[in-house]
C-alpha cells in the first residue's frame, strides 16, 4: 500500500520497516511489480525522498547501518540514480525548459486534433484495451505511485505502441505521482524515448512483462516491435551548476528560514546563524498542464506543514505558514514583519520550484534583503559526477560514500 501520510514520522516508520529488506531481498526481487497494494519488495520511500522529508543520506545511513555496501549495492545504486538525474538536469537546465516548451506545444496541438485528443483521453483513462497499460493508468490515478518497471513499460507503450507525444505522458505522470520530480521524471521519459542515451530506447516486451508481473499479464499482444529512438535538435553545451559556498555572516543579523516544497527538512540545513523566524509556503506549485491531483497536492501540503512544525521545534521559534499563491507578497510581508536581514532557503533545484521562486528571490535581493541558497552535502558531492552517464558516477560510489562519512566498504 502507498502511504499518504507525508510526515517525517511516517517516513521513518516506513524506512524502519523496509531496511531489513534493502540487501539481498531487494537485489533479488526489486524488478518485480507485485501489483497495486503489494509493493513490499521496494521501499516506496520516493514521495518523502522527493520532497526531502527524508534525505538520500538519511536512507543510506539507515541501510548501511544494517548491511554492508556490497550486500546493499543494488539499493544504494538506485538511490544514486536519483542524485544522478538531479545533477544531470542541473548541468542541462535547457532540458527542463525544452520539455516545458514541447509539452505546451503538444498540448495546444492536441486541442485542435480531435483524433489525437481522443487517443490521449483513452490512454489517460486506461481504456486502450492493452490490459497491463490500462491497469497501470488506473493504479497511477488511484494511488499516485507505480513500480519502476511499470513506469518503464508504461512510458514505452505510450511512446512506441500508442505513438503519443512523450511530453504529455511525462505530464500525465506529474499530475498524479506523489513523488513527481522534474529531474527523475523528465530524464526517465527521455531515457525510455532514446533521448538520454542517444539511440538507445527502452522497448517493452510481452515476455518481460509477464515474468516481472508474476504472470498477472501473461500476454500483451500488439506491442511495437520496432521502437526507433526519438530525435531532437542538439542541446546547448553543458554548464557546471553554480553551488554557493556555505554562507558566513559578518555581523549579527536577523535570519529567516524559508521552506518550500523541494526541501522539507530545514532543521538539518547548514545555516550561518540561528534563525529567528520560519516561513513555509504551503501552496503546491503547478507542475503539470492540468491541475495537480488532489492526493499529490495533499501530500505536498502535508509534507510542508510537518516540515514547518519540525523547524519550529528545532529552532525554538514561532513559524508562519502561507497558503496563498502569491509567494512574493507573502515573503515581502514576512521580511517586513520580522525585520529580517537575511533569508536562507535550501537551494531550489531546476524545475517548477526554481521557476516560481527564483524571480521572487531576485526581486527580494534587489530590494536589499540578502538571500542565501543552502546546498546539501549530498548534492555537492554527487553533482560533479553527473555531467555524463550514470556509469561514470557508479564507479565513484565508494569515494562518494566516504566523502559523506558513510560506510564505503
Ligand atoms: C518513466 C519514469 C518516470 C519516473 N518518474 C519519477 C518521478 O517523477 N519521481 C521519482 O522519484 N522517480 C521517478 N522515476 C524513478 C523510479 O521509478 C522511482 O523513483 C521509484 O519507482 C520509486 O519507488 P520506490 O521508492 O519504491 O523505489 P526503490 O526501488 O525502493 O528505490 C529507492 C529510491 O531510489 C530512488 N530511485 C529508485 N529508482 C530510481 C530511478 N530509476 N531513477 C531515479 N531514482 C530512483 C528513488 O528515490 C527511490 O525512492 C521514474 C522512472 C521512470 C521509468
């Protein structure tokens, strides 16, 4: 069953339940999609990881306390796929803007192409007649979660068998996934489509689906037999992500901490001084063309409220929450009321939070308030290895674990 309680307590409880299975069990069983309500062979931690209620390092610490790095290799590598995709997008912010532009164009085009619109609706409602695909469309909309293998098959069938625009498939995922993430989602859809590793697609095969669904879908006829990679124009050159050094403050000042949906663990940020106030923006961002599903919006809101309460306790301050959509007005009013000199915020990653927050932070800086964007140690260490393929990063996992003071084997 997928957990809809976004609190840190619920995340810790699920981590504690799963940790014993993160070694040999995970390595053996992780590729099997056991079906809705039965995903016990994988951690189902992704909604908390995506909002950083749990940090990657929290999960790695718990797992490596019970398993050697060798016995937990498969699980540790999967966690690093997340950091890899985040770092990959930070090196290529144009992938995100290109995705948004192409998605919007595909959406507009579909409005005037009735047969295409009908095919899209049929796919999204899970009425294509392809049993496994229809099942996953229903599972996604009902639970906000799909097993990784199901996401791969679904995306492959969407692109190559149903011949629908990949950006609208990625958008459908972002509307419903509790763990909807700009980096993991965009890069994974691109990977299936043959745009991530140039020329290499992921083709869904009937026998593979039958095997890894424990025979629930014994035959899937009609899958595209010739999955040719999609093509695109060359991307701009890779840029190394700008990561600010840890902030230091020359003189005592009033520091406020801003909490947004991409990082719900303010209490563990490396802050330049003790904060006197916290503001949490609980209005979820628009991340897809259509409104976010109710369950995904609720999860995000609950994660933020829980983060706000934890920060209040940790810093011994009163917290302010703002549920309105006008972030700039809320932040300006907070700065004025609390007479803040500095605003600290976990560095917003490339994606919808950055798109919404960055202009607001720039305006606030222009108005004279200092803003410090705090990077997580995990990102600082992982991102430099994410410019190229995952296999380059994979080789560095022992040295990355050592740098993060985690058991490296
Ligand atoms: C088309 C497609 C779209 C995807 N969209 C998203 C998304 O929007 N958000 C998201 O978090 N993941 C996405 N993934 C990656 C992956 O499917 C999920 O992270 C995973 O299924 C989450 O389930 P879990 O927590 O039980 O994973 P576990 O198998 O228990 O793995 C532990 C953690 O490692 C990370 N992880 C595992 N596999 C991957 C992977 N392949 N790529 C990146 N991180 C991984 C996740 O944070 C996960 O919680 C997508 C994959 C595909 C193929």
